[in-house]
C-alpha cells in the first residue's frame, strides 16, 4: 500500500509544473487569497493587466458555475488553448459537474485535465505569476481555488553548433536560451538518479529562473550550500544573462582572472558535473556557468579527451605557451631593445637598429600605439555587422600596419611582435580568460618601459602572488599546482591516458570534505 501511494505521488508530481511562483509582490503588499466571488477576482486581475494589448479575458461556464479564462495571447499557443482548454471545457459543460468546494476543483482537474501540465492557484499573486509565465488560468465562481494549465508557446532556437568554443572532433551541439532545453541536453548525457536540478528565482523585476545542477553523491555539500546562499542573497532588478549572476556571486571582483567557468557546450558541462562541480543554468542565456574552477581548466577543452593523449598533450602545451606569449612578448621586446641589448645576438641588434633608424618614438610608445590600434580594430570587427566585420578587421590591420611601416612610425619587427601577440591571444579556448592577458599585457608594457626586464619580472611576481591568493568558492585557484597535488598532475599541462584518469582525485567531492573534517577533529583531540 505504501509503495502504491509513492507511485501515485510520483505520477502527480510529474504532471505538475516544476517551477514555483516567484516573489512578485511589492515590498508593502501582503498575500491575498482568491475570493469565492468571481467578480472580485476578475476586478483584481483586470486592474493589473487591462493596459496590455495581449491580455485576454473571457467569461465561460465550467460545469454549472460561471468562470473566467485568463491568459496573455503573446505567451500562449492558440492551438493549445483551443485543443486542451476550450474543447475540454465544452465537454465538461455537457456533463455539468458540480463544483462548490476547493476539493471539487481537484476532482474536476483529475476528471477533465488528467494529463495536463497544471497547478492550482489560491493567491492573487500566483494568478499573476502563471499568467505571465504562459499559463491559461481558469477561475471558477463559488470557490477560492483556480486552475492554471500550461499552454505556453514552444518557439525556441534550434540546437546548433557552438560558436564560441568550436572543436573538430566530438559532440557538436550547444546550449540555447531555453532553460528546459538546456537541462534536457545535460540529462541526456548524465543519466544518473543522483543528478539534482534545483530551481531558484532571481531578479525582482524579471523573475528569472535559475537552475542549480549537480550530482548529489559527488558534489561537496558545503559548496552547494554556499552557492545557494550567494544566489539567494542577490538583490537586483533584472537578470538577462548568466554573466550577471557570475559577477554577483564570484569570490573576487577586482581581478582580471575569471574565477567562474562559463561554456555553451553540454559535453563540457556534463564532464564538470561528474567531477563534482555545480552548473548554474540561467533561463534566457545559452551560457552555463560552472563553479568552482581552477586556473588549469581554462587551458583544457573537451576535444582533449576525444583524441589521443599525445596529441592532446601537445596542443595543451601550445595553449600554455601561447598564453605566455600573449602576456609578455611585447614587454620582452621593449626590455631587450631598450635596456638589455647585450642579450640579443649582434647581427639581430644591427638589423633592429637599422629598422628603427627613422622611427621618432621610443619602443614603449611605439608598441602602445600598435596595441591600442589593434584593440580598436578588433572591437570594430566584433561589433560591426558580420557581413563587413571580418573585412574591416583584416583590411584595417593590413592597411594600417603597412602604412605605419612605410611612414616610418613603427618598425617592421614591431609589427611581427604585435601580430604574433594577437594570434597567441586567440589560442585561448575561453574568451574571458584571454581577456585577462589583454589587460595585464598593458601593465607589463608600462612596467618594462620604466624598469626594463626587472619591471617584467616584478610584474610576473605580482601576478603569481595574486593568483596564489585567489579562491573559487574556497578552492585554491592554482590547485593542483599550488597546493601541489601529485595525482592531479595527470591532467594539467599534459594529459595522461584516459585509463589513468578514471580514478581522478578531486578536492570537490564529499570524500575530500569528510577527510578534511576528520583531520580537523583529530587535530582538536591532540590539542
């Protein structure tokens, strides 16, 4: 008997909606129960929506009672309203069921809407919430309980290839702006009964749905609790993208390095979830944020695990090298040509000086001019329409670079340095992480311009110290390098064969948390 009750309860839960009404009440408003008189309820809802052109309100009959059908035409499917609501009410009109109590409203739903995605509404703010969410709300005279039927529109963008994190081999799907679609893409890859999808609502004006997705038996419960706490404390009017939440819950705002990972790839997200991380899916955004994150993950792509480990290790080491080139190559050029010529081969020194003979600016001013010019061209190429954006960036770079050399403003070798630096910056698989090199590069250029290579070394020391101080939801940003974890070196700069990664140690799991707590208790007993 108990098992039967559990099965019935599970079936009912599947039929009911997953989302809950957000807090759309004004600060000074209180929850108001629906009235038993239909006219009072109609008056209240009409006062809220009567200025909207897409607001639809119609008087009808449900059984033997007068009733109202309320919805927004822009949010619902007309076919769904006709087939699942109007035809069903027409059938109910023929049988004329008696509806005099709230309990009989539930009986009415079981009889005429048994397989619909529904929910019962008992408060005025719930009616408003579900109308705004694309539901058709049925209010019945004589009872203080309404019925909301999900008839929302199904328009959504098709699942396409990732435009920001492209790979050659591996799954080619990417997230869309629809929350349910994104959760479906994750569940198709992680068919695990411990996969939890908890929904929260953020944004006092937009009431944006946010879903926390993680493996309950793997994820650290302390981190899960911390994530929920930070999201629940968000006090902002509107959330339109996961980037808004990313900035509001991050550990450190004043840093050029991202402490939260974002991706539009379901396979990458699924892998991170299996590793014990938490994915935050935001309705209306094709990018899922993943936390916590460490520095080495920004050099990894999902394709590393779809091809041989030798090639994966080679390409990953290239990414590390490219990041260092994008960060310090201009500074090395300034330091070597201005302060430390003795470190350059003699023949190369003669060539460089010959090229700079007619250049009127010092090297630091010369390279700043070219870097800023390139940044302007890059932004122009990104912001302009796609039909002309690439042409502007390519033609502008070639024409301006060649003209600057011929005019004697910059040297030929400097153009090579700037071009190589720019190309190295594009190697980074995560755009937000590549931006950190763009920002820090200018600081190192200025330091080197004043202090030479000593300034470059000082800047690198400051950057490393800053990285060592960063945390991502309590996890050291430089792990497993600092603190050094020997077993974690199998998937940092080089990737070992997949067989050796099956038992990959993680400091994000429950086991690790329990060990930490056990060590603390032992230390307490010893003391």
